[in-house]
C-alpha cells in the first residue's frame, strides 16, 4: 500500500502547519505540548490513512460485470430519470464514502468514454437527494457494447475537491483509476433498466472487488 499522488500537497501542508503549531506550543505553552503533540500525530496518521492507495488491480476483466467504483455503503437503489446524458429512465445505484474509506474512484467497466464534464455547485450533505443535481460534481458516460452507463462523482458537505482523469474519446479499462474525491462524498451509477442488480441497500462494498450489477448481453 502506498500514498496516492493526490495526497502529497495536503500531507506536506499539514506537516508544516502542525510542526509550526507544536513549535509555538513547545515554546510558549510547554505544559500543553504533550497533548498537542499527541493530537497532531493522531491527525496526521488519519490523513495518511485517508490518502492510502491499496493494490486493487483487477485480474479478470469483464464487459458485462460492473465493479463498484469506490469503497463505501450502498445508500440509493431506485429508478430515476437521468437528464444530463442518458435522458432516459434508468436504475440509480449510489455508494456513500465516509472519511474512513479509500477515496480513489475506479472505472467500473471496460468501454469508450463518451462524455466527461465537470459542474461547479453546492456542498449539500452527500445523502441529500438534491446532491446529484445541485452539488459540485463530475459526470462521465461510458459506451459498453450497445449499452450506455453514467458515473457521477458527487461532492459532499466536507468534500471540496473532485478530481477526474476521464477524458472524452479515451478508452476506459475496468479497474483503472478514474478519479479521486477528497474528504467524504458519494458516487452515483446510472444503469439500463434491465440491468441485473447484485447488491442491496446498506450493503458495504469494496472498490474493484464487489460486482454491483451485470449488464444485459
């Protein structure tokens, strides 16, 4: 396990900031120094854990099985209308990532990237139904054989930066990194109505490991 590249700036800034705070406390408030040092170590270890990059390589690629694009818990399974790209009724499956989860996002399937667009927006709580359409977000659409699916990275109340590597016209490889969301949020998947779902509400899923659904052949 290594540190993800998106974490380097945050870890460097945090180290400098915490070092300055501890130097000041050590100099002027020495009796409080052990407490501040302990809290600083715990906080920095949390940041290191947050930006961890586990080995989640996919050994067997599939054109029909949709892998979970992130770690977290399934919080939405419902039929909805997707207005941005699909412009049709579809199945929505949403996975919420807590601050303790790995926050890398992976391509859920092989296919051509048909569409990729960033939208600035609000920072409502990730479980708010309006978050998918009003929060800061990035929408990515994949063409998989005769099917089209949409993945949406959605910022939350704490997440203030979405990173997306997917570019229109490129080929996506299942299990490849497609982005990163900092400090807690969610990922929405919009799938054809005749997709077979393999998960249920409140189920804990693992990115690049759990098969969320299977596309029709």
